[in-house]
C-alpha cells in the first residue's frame, strides 16, 4: 500500500453499533492536515478501496472538508462506501446533480444533521438514513416523532442513526425512539453500570493460562488447564485459524498451536480471549474496541519495532480497557495477570515507551484532530505511517468479527 494521500490527512474512527450491540460498520473521519491544500479524492478512494473492497465490511466516510467532499462525490465512490453529506450541502441546489448522479449509480448517502430549510425534492430519495445528534433530536425530549424526513414536508420518512450518545440511558432512549444504530459507545458508563464485573469462570482459566505461558510451563500442564473449559478451547482454535492470523496450515489442537506459534504468539491470543470473554451484551462493543486498539498498536510498531515490541503493544492495547471491565485499577489488576514491564508502565502508571501509543489510539477514537496531531507529534511518527497502520489494522479487525 503506497498512497501519498495518506501523508496529507489524519484519520479518526468510530464503530456503528446496532440495537443488538453488533458492530455493523466503521465510520472513518477524514481530516486534511492542511485545510487549504487541495487533496486528490480519487487517490483517497484508491487507498480506502484496498482495505474496504466491494463485499467487505461496511464503511461510512465522514469528510471534514467541504471541497474534498465535493470532489469525492464527483469521483463516484464505490457503492459499498456510504457517504455522509452535511445537511447544509444537501440543501444547496448546486449539489443536486452530483447527489442525484450518486444515487443513480447505486451509492448510499447519509444525511448528516437536521436541515435548517427544506431539501430540494430531487435529492430526497437519495438518502437512506439520517444522522442526528442526540441533543438535537426532538424524539428524545418527549415530543412525538416526526413522520417525514427532516425539512421535507413530503410524507416520506427515513430511519435515523444517533450520534452524541454519552451514557446508557441516552443509548436506550435512542433505540426506544427508533434509532437503527448509534455512532460510538458510552464505554465508561457501560462499564460502571454493568450488573457485575467480568468475573466468569472462563476468565480465571485464561488468567491461569497466561501465567503458565509466561512461565513457559510444559505443554501437558497447559493442556490440562484448558480442559477445564472446552468452550474456551474452541474459541481459541477459532481465533488462531481466522484469516487475520495468517497461518498457512490449520491448527487442529492446543498442543499443535503451541508447537506452531510458540509461547509469545500464543500469549497475545490469550490476551485477546481475556478481553473478549464477558457475556454482557453491552460489553460487546467495549471488547471490540479493546481488540481494535491492540491490532492498531501492533501495526504502529511494525514501522520500527521488533517482534517482541509488536507482541507487547498488542497486549497493551487489548488490555487497555480491562480496568473498566473488571472494575479494578491496573495497579491491582496486573498483580494477578502477568504482563511485561513496559506494558505495566503504560497501563498502570501512564509512563514508559508505550504510553504515546496508547494516547494516539485514544485520540483517534475521539473527534478532535488537534488531539490526534498532538499525539502523533509525541510519538514522533508521520501521518503516512500512522494511516497505513490504521487501515491495515481495520482490515485485520474486520476478519475477527
């Protein structure tokens, strides 16, 4: 993947989560690093097309630059890429032809925000759904839900996605009032409000296995521990044999996995299992976020890190939300879960060489390009390297869903 355009933009991302708590798509926000620079829309689509091919996972494209969005609409993106169109652009008669052409060619568009005036009647059929901020949605203040598309007055209604949900109560209200999905997930509120911490018996087995792998116990000892939880053994085999793992042979047993992978690579996948073991439906997006963090941090390390550093950064990212899942501070939690010293420093003390990687990943989950730029500066990485890593990680994460 060699695309100069990736050095001219910053990326942030957010999951699209339906009422079943499944991640159905990724919203990718594109920020021009230099807003006055004209960017090549076709080059951006080519770079994204390598990660999101036709028939692949869903991609919603949120472009934070009007001229780049205009060029993207003219470039006719693939039908598998959903394009977010701000309401003010949808209301502009100058954009009618471009929007209608996109719709005629099979592209899906999302109306972002509530229009201040009526949309031209020609563009009303172009939008599949609307994206409405929770604070701007009249459905959430007790007033009856409107029957028509915003600003239309034509009797045609479209479904909506809620953005700006900050807690579980707002999330539940959004779904109760008809939202088909929410953008992002109130992780802190979900983890504080869950009925009990992630304490299923499977977690104890995983922690025991991580400790045994850390001490490089004999294979017979590890196999005997895993026998206490057959579903866990099945899940481990499924992960190891997934396309994201990239093995050329099928792993048929836990013993086979250890022989092929070695202790270090096996430890990282046990870390993945630990972060995805909760059975609380509201925790599913939290676990997805942890896995994606681990994969992105590993990809970032490929630029200059060795295999040990990549494995440790993977574990660091995957473990980064465990304190909230277990409702224990990392300083206590990591006494029972052995981790490398650099991982402990980043998670428990917010120090050490891995801390800048954590800051960058957290910034890319937000909506402030200045935070992303600041984190990139502290990591001393260029955006070309960062964005290559992010896109490669998005592809790998989608294969694990």
